[in-house]
């Protein structure tokens, strides 16, 4: 029990380091995915800035310095945030256009259909 108490602080620091590395790895993956989804829509300078931030973060992840990993994670986060905003705006605009065209075609379709509302009553023949 005393041994566990002595190493509790080390365990806590190791746990925080692992969490920082996991967060950094997730951000790297998300940033790379965003860049690839935008393709040619990414300006060369912006793409270069993100790639440099990814490289710096990967190098920081090889160290045991949690503070350095956190700093590089923040830098990549800031660099990729503008890119992500543009991606969501682009997807939002495409979604709005698709929903507007679907609404227009749906509206026209109801006018062209001959729909008649009717009531009916089921008659059972008991005389068999």
C-alpha cells in the first residue's frame, strides 16, 4: 500500500501524458482528414501551415514533455480551426441547396398528383 502511495504521483503524471498523446493523435487524424476532404479548396500556405504543425506535434509526442505536447496540440488546433469552419460552411451550403431543391420538387409533385380523399365502410356478408 505504501508503495502504491509513493508511485501515485508518477502514475498520475503518466496518465496525463497518455491522455495528452491520445488527444494529440486524434487532432492529427482529424486535421489530416479535413485537409484531404477539402482537397484543392485548401490554400497552399494554409495547407503548409497545418502540415508543419502536424509534424511538430508528432515530434513532441515522441517526448515525455506533456507541456510541449499541449502547446503543439493547441497550435495545430488553431491552424486547423479555420479550415474546419470552411469545410462545415461548404457542407452547410450544399445541404441547404439540396434541401431547397428537394422542397421545390416535392411541392411540384403534390400539385401534379391526382389524390382523392375518400371514406369507406367495410360491409361484412353474414349470409353465407
